[in-house]
C-alpha cells in the first residue's frame, strides 16, 4: 500500500507539468446549426494554419470543410466541398507540399 502511494506521489510533478495552457482559442462554425469535427491541422512554411474537417446539418449529407487561418489566427478563407448527388464527402487526411499546395 505504501509503495503505491509513493509511486503516485513520485509521478505527481509530471502531471502538473503536463497540463497545457491555452494561449489562443477560436470556435469555427459552418452555420449556426452545423455539426463539425476536425480531422487534421497543418501549418505551411509561412505559418498559415489549415484546418480540415467534416461538416453537416442534421439530416443532410456530410461535406468537407477546409479553413485557412493566418499567423494571427484570423480566418482568411473557408471552402466547403460537396460530393455530387446525395452522397457524403468525408475528409480523412491532409498534406502540404513545399510549394504550399494542399492535398486532401
């Protein structure tokens, strides 16, 4: 029993140091009633952040949502990609090459 307490107390400083501190937060919505989930976030060589995710309204098809934020965290643009017909478009992964091209 004492060994368990000692073990827990020895790891306690690691848990305190592992707590992240939020320095910036921004909620990104694609409409008031949209349901969103992020899949990936990547940064290009200029420091711009690209967030890839899925979005949809209740009882509608899923769409791919891509958002670009500048280095200050200000949204520069957003793109919504829909599949033709009544099919879901689902984001899985994203990559950025050295020229700044995005691959979804």
